[in-house]
C-alpha cells in the first residue's frame, strides 16, 4: 500500500472509531461526553491529547490528527511530502510504541552532528529499519495511539 493511501486509511479508521460514540448514560463523568468502542485507536487519548470537540469531529479533523501523529503540521504537508518522507512517517507511525517522534529527531540530530552531514529522509528510512525495526535498540516505554492488534 502506498504511504499516502496508508495515511488516508488511518484517518478513516480514526473517524470510524470516533463514530462508535454512544452518549454516556446518566451524569457526565470526567472530561468525556461519550463512550466509544474503538477498533484501531486509543480514542480517549487521541481526544484528550488533540483537544477534539466530541460534538463536531469530521473526517477532515481525523486527517489533521493523523498528520500530527505522523509528525506533520497539517494534512496538506503530509500530502505534499516526498516518497521517503512519507515512508519515514509511516515507519514512525507504525512503530510509535517503540520510539516517539521527538526521540527519533534527537537520535537523528545526534547522528547528523557525529557525521557532520545532514541525513535525508531516504537515509533515515534505512537507519530506522535497522535500529528500530530490526534491532530495536531503544528501550523505551512509549504511549501509542494504536491498539495493539492494528497494523
């Protein structure tokens, strides 16, 4: 699946999870107005972390949230990204339980400083595949928005 199609699917999955909302019976408890039966995302974490209005969530909002989770400022930036930038974002998205974007950026920044050169997205994809996917060198506990069975 092409990376942009992957992110479109993730936005649709997030929107589907959101549409499982059922009005809380009785008095509102906590910060949420609804309960959910998500299949793809830890929906309460997404709602809380991204300040989602439970009354006005659209597919466009879901695209924006997915872009943010993938490390972009907005969906338009994700849509215009190069092939390797999308591949790197997809890897970060799929493996968000192993390393968060901030830690990855620090790791790459240190590698660039040590090598005294910028590492483009294509090189970063190779590094990510080796150190995160194959070797899993990061011993981190990271909050993931994805439910374990997804992807």
